[in-house]
C-alpha cells in the first residue's frame, strides 16, 4: 500500500467519523415536530403538485378572504418541486423535507473536503469539513425541514465544481445546480452573481492564452443556469407580471442594526463563540477592532501573501470571498428593505460562514514542498487559530442550550393539534379556517388553515410588535375575532386559538363571561372556551339571517 493510498484512507476515515457525529446529533436532538410555517408552505405546494399539478398554497394571513389557495408570492417553487420529486417514490412531503436536511448535513463534510482538497490541501479541508459540520447554523438547521442546509449543500457543490471541473460538461452541471439553488432560495441570487464575478476575475487574472478557455467555461455555466432560471423567471412574469414577485411590507429595522446583527450572526456561526460575536458586533471597541483587523489583514494579504499563493489557492480565496461578500450584501439589503418577521440570525448566515473559513484557510495553507522543521511565528499563529476554532465548535456542539430547549414547544403544539383537529382538519366546503397554530394543521392533516396575526396584549406584546409591520397584529382576542369575520365576508368560519403561540396564552384564555356575551351577540357559536383553547364557529345560515335583519 502506497503512502498516498494510506493517507487517503485516513482522510476517508476522518470524514466518516465526522458524518457519524452528525448522525448522532440528528438522532438524539431532532425535535418531535421539526417544521415551521415556512415548511408548511413548501410541503403544501409539493402535495398539491403531486395531486393536481398546481403549486398553490393556503394564504398565510387572512387575506384574500375569498380564496383558499393562491400562487405563492413569497418563496420560489424549487424546493416544493424537489420535495414532490422525492415524494413521487411514496414518501410523504414532510418526511422528504426533513430527509433532505438530514442527507445534506451528513454528506456536507464529504462535499466540502472534495471541493477544497486541491485548493487548500487535505488537512485544512478536513478541518473545514469538521468545523462546518459542527457550526451552530448547520447543527441547528439540519434538524429542521427547511431549505437552509440543502441550499448550503448546493452552493458548496456549485463552488466545488467551479474550482475542480476540467471539462465543459462539469461547468454546465455547475450552472444547472446554481439554477436549482436559485429556484430554491431567493438569496442564491448571490451565488449567480458570484459565478459571473468569478469568471470576470478569471478573465482579468489569467494569461492571454487562457482567456478563451475561461470564456468557454463561462458560456457553459451560463447555459446551465439558463436552463433552470429562464423558465422560472418566465413563469413569474406570466403569473405575477414580474420576474421577481417576492415582496413583503417595508422593514421596521434599519441598515445599521441589520448590519450589526448580521456581523454577530456570521461571527457566531463561523467561530461558534457567541460571546465573542456579541462583543464584536455590539460594542464600539469590538466593532472598531473588527474593522481594524479586516483592514490590516487585507493589507498583509496584498503585501506579503497574495503573490506567494498558487493559482488554485487564489481561485479558492477569490470565489469564497466574492460569495461571502455578495451573500452578505443580499441579506442585509433585503432585511433592511423588507419586513420578514424575524431578525437576521444563523439561518441567514450559515450559507456564507463556511466560505469565510474557506477563504481564511486558502491564505493559511502551506503550498510549498519543502518540509518545515520547526514552528515559526506564522505556524504558531495558524495552530492557535485552528485549536481555538476546534475548541469553540466542539464546546458549542456539546454544551449549547439551544439543543436542550429544541423540543420545549412540542407539548403546546401537540396539545393544540389534539384539541383542534376534530374542528379544523378536513377541508370543509367553503369554510374559512383560522388558527394561531395554522402551520401544524396544514402539515399534519392538510387543512387549509389561515395564520392569524399576533395578539399583542400579553406580556410579550412589545417584543412581538418589534418584528411586525405597522398595522399588523391585534390588541385583544375580540379584536382578532372581529377582523376574521370582516375578512371572511359571507363564508362560514371556524376559528381555533390555542395557548403557546402568537400571543395566545393564560392572560387571554378562557374568555371572560363578558367577552363571551359580546362574541355570542355578534353571531358566533362558542364550541370551546377553556384554558386548552378557544374554538368559535360562524355559520353561513347565521350570516344570511343577520343580513336579512
């Protein structure tokens, strides 16, 4: 057995151990209900696509009141189509969603290793694979049936092909995967822009004789992208009248706050040191120091390191840095322009933090062939950085409170579903269904239940209001019920409000006797009113009688 083969076997063994750790994490820490309202949209679209060929979803809020299924103006269709394709083998869409997340997390270390092995060497590639597998973003969101880890998997695959492809077919395939990534996540617009800028870098930095090859590679990649992206944009234009119809209300959070929040999340994901990230982002010394480090590092790279990097290292650094910069701009700009209902967090930075590490490792890699017999200052600095990163990531993976609390919401969720399924499950003809736990009913029994906005009268009202656009939400349960009746028009209505979500809790359940009389006086039938939930019904017959008066 040659030493090369022995080294490869050792590397594959380490990768297998990393994947095994991820599998243990997924097995023991997955929540009992690993889905969110976003998951409900993807899953419902996938089921509709299989059943009827449509990609309709239940509207998230109360409007429009006269349609139970509409085209989705918030998320692109790619993930739903992928779920439908997997579900065609007899797997339910909700199992396909969590299965894709698990598969992506388990195979991501292998994908990272083989994507960057030629560029930064096997040792740093293994370190990169291990750190990303144990990063806060991947650890947290690999447990959920969302697009996040699968989207990261696609981005790594695309960039790996861009760095390693030696044939035109490889670049076509990279373009196809990039198109799929964009069809799955709007934020992967940054990936498409990165590819264009990377080819511009290759054209400008390459020798004159290499430019023809760069041009052919660019054309091949653009062709692959167009195969997916062009039909998607054409569909959007035909249905919505715009190639990019994904809009929300104006944001309530400004650029500076979003930028600092992004820096905190990115550094937390990249270093796994929550306290370090918080200090850098939210203290003036930390922020100034962070800026100074970036400027000093950029100068040192330009002055002392860049000319010593081989072409493979320069390409890895260039594409990683371009993607990190473009992705960061997209996230901060989008969150500053539109209201998304949550602050920037690990879900939005896990797409880019691996490339922060990859770019850094491209500068740290030893590309010379001469053995180093002693640890000089540079070697000691690299070793210290690597040890700190490993320590923080392992500590986070083992001790983070977020994993211990990941299933805290399940008892409330399960109780809400068991209480309300007899009344909200099943698509009653023309009945307008509303709940504060709408996504649970949409996923578990396929009911077309609308999500009511938050009721802000409780203790957490001010906190919830900070994430809401002006005019959203309700002061009280009676306020919400009144708006539901107005939005539903002449349709029969059934409402289920249960503790534990969107401001419904002990402070507003059960309704008082006075509130009960007010609700009943407006034509509502109170089916249930206790600490387990409030279930109301407004029949069509009742509406007709009220209209006749």
